[in-house]
């Protein structure tokens, strides 16, 4: 009964959306990332984005003025990774905070001597466990251009990773997936990629060595590449591509090759 009510309510929200077909066409056209989606998947993504915009709170910061096009631009990219996972993958939090550019969060940490320190790092985005996603609009605006870098996908990949606790590069896998195969593929690739990043002559163009800082960042960065430069990922790390394809239940390489 509850599930039927939820489905009815979601259909009602979608039906009552005031966003025009022209606005949707413009939003899709502005994102090469969405190239090659079938009509069925485009419709599914559009409906997910409507629900996402309804249930999540978009909160501008530092004087940023948000408009409908900006919100749609973020929502479509945020919903692409959950196209075949469902909106429930983003349950447990509400806010998306958007700065004009980057931001300077202040973090506290204790060193080995027991001394507390405060530090600030300039960030383009951040995802908090059971908290908000924070984005810099300038980077979010440039995402979706198929250059291998996508701030929105990166931060929302962290949110998926956090479904079973703190982000560690191991999101909850589907029942048909094998845990040992996932761990082997990602562990070997992480070790290999980290080693390559130690030598400038061995780095791979368009694969950000920030991925080598932790398994969580490896999963998030390689999720960016999976959706934006799938041929590059499959060329260098085919086992990781396969596992991400099984996890996201998508094959971006085949989709983009259809165009």
C-alpha cells in the first residue's frame, strides 16, 4: 500500500511540473554528457530530475542568484548516475549548497601529539556524510563537456559511496555483483594508477592524479571518467570499467559510440 501511494505521489509531482518541453530541450542540448541517450532513457532522466528538484533543496550562497536553467543543469547531471538505480540512492539528506565559484571550508584535526589544528583548503565541491552536497557553480556549469572532469558526478558519486557509511570506494553492490571481483579490480587499478602518478612521464592524460589520494577519491574521479571519457577508462582499466558498468547499470561507451 505504501509503495503504491509513493508511486502515485511521484507521478502526480511529475505531471504537475511546470517546466516546458523547450526548457528541457535546451537543458539536454547544453550537456554533451547526455548524448546518445535513448528516448526512453531521456524520459526516465527527465522524470528523475523533476523528482530530484522537488525533494532536494537548492540553496545559493555568497550572493549567487539561482535560476531554473542552473538548477536543471545540476539536476540532470546528478541524476545520470542513478538513471537505473533510482532516486532512493540519494535518500537521507536534502540540501545542495551552491557557491558562485569555489569555497574555503575550515576543518579541524588533531595531530599525533594531541594538538588541534585548523586548516582551510580551496575546494570546488564537497559531499558530507548525511549532510549536504556543496558545489561551486563555475565548475558545475562547465561540467558535462565530455572532457573527463565533472564536479557534479564526482560529488554525487561520493554520496553513492556513502550509502553504507563513510566514503571508502566501496558503495553497496547489487546482489548480482561479486564483492571479491570488485575489490580485486579496484585495488589493483588503484595501486597501478598511484604508482604511475609518482612519475610525470607515466601519468595518463585526462586521468586526474587526485584519484590516487584515497580509494574514495579513486571511485569518484573514475566515475567522472566513466561517464565522460569511457573509451579512455576502458582502454587503461577495463576491469574497473566493467565493474562500474555493472554498478551504474549503464554502458556510456556504447551509448556515446551510437552518435
